[in-house]
C-alpha cells in the first residue's frame, strides 16, 4: 500500500487574529471615510512584533493610501522572513511605504525620533503586538512585560482618536502570565 503525501491546509488566522484584524480594518475604513483625519496626512500603522510578517502584510492590505507601515522585531530571522513575505504585499500596494527595523519594540521612541520630520507628523492609526516568541524561532527570546509596556505606552500616547491597538498575550511561556497581567492592568 502506498501512502499519499500529507495534505497541507492553507493557513488561516485564528479567531483572535480575525477579531484583531477586523478592528484594525474598521479603523482604516473610518480613516478613509473621514477624508484623512485631522492632520490631512496619511497615517502610520505599526507591527511592533513583526515576527514572520503576517500582521504587517495585513496592515499593508487595509492601510489607507499613502500610509507608512512600520515593522519592528529584535530577531534578524524574523526580519528576513517578514521582508520576504512583504515583497508581494508591497507590489499590490505601491501607494504605501514599509520600513522594517531590526530593533526591540521598546525602542519605538528612538525609531520614531529617527524618522524624517514629515513622517513624525503623521497620525498613528493602528498597531499590533503578538507577544511571546517567534513561531518557529528561539523560544528563549521572549517579549517581557517591562519592554512591552514601554512600547505600548509610547504608541498609546500617539494613537489618534478612533485608532486601534491590538495586543495578543500568549501565556504558555515563561513570563507570559505576568506579561498578560501587566498589559491588562495598563
């Protein structure tokens, strides 16, 4: 008897990813309907834990025209994977820009400060965090409550009215329950 090759199902976002993406898509749609927000500038969207680039690619698909999508991850492996995934998404959205940084998410204030002045004036429309470790990566390289709160606080200070931040806390890793508790308290 010959065995047939395994059937690989297409990857689907989890229910939580779907809910987060729907909330971010609504914020992007509201921004487009309002005619570009108070500043008149296209917005910034941030993937603060870039990982394999799935969320950044999603942000790029729903971003209003002219948007800037920032992706941040401390792991070079994540930056390489995300860069490859975002190539096709960039071709579908030539009206938007993507900048990827191989840095820790708590460095968002320094990353923001390093943007050209006209980019720093853009409104922050949305952001996403998937906390824990890089899927398929080193499970010893984890997000931590203190660094996550620093990044989250920075983005919350800049979030425009009707903007959206999505934070997914995974509690099955060392420090995960503490990180979730700190995020919920914030």
